[in-house]
C-alpha cells in the first residue's frame, strides 16, 4: 500500500470467515488478491489483523463499498469452501479492536 497522501482517509472493515478449518493469513491473502485482481481494490488494501478466522482490512475510504463486495464474493480459500461476512466498518482501527477484543489474541494489547 503506498504511503498516505494528504487528506486521504481509510476505513477499517472487520470480517469473519465461516468454514471448517482455521485458515492461515497467507492463504486468505492469496485468495483475496486473486478475487480483487482487475478491480480498483487491487494493491489498495492491507490486512492489519488476522487471527482465528477473524480479521480487519484497511482500505481507502472511497473503496469501502468495493472491499465489502469483494469480501462477500469470496467463497473458497485454498479450495476449501467458506463464507466471508463483514461485521462492522469504522474510521479507526482502535474502535474495532476494542469491540472485538475477545477475538484478538493477548498479543494485541496496544492500539
């Protein structure tokens, strides 16, 4: 993700993955990159938190709707069927980390 331009804002999207196994961060990232290829979201996002099939995606605020649509489209990770559900969107990561602190490990004490 390129450095922040003056006045650029971001949105943080909390999501969960429903599926049998717990997926690895890299497996999820590979699937997301594949689904986002050819869209405005390609190369414009960052996974800031990913743990136990829960994550927070950072995107430019103008691409929030596109990101939610792409997350909804994901139906498999590494060939394993799953469903990605968006939980909440926020302008700050701290809000999501506080709300979903039970899903984030003890190593994530700082905001």
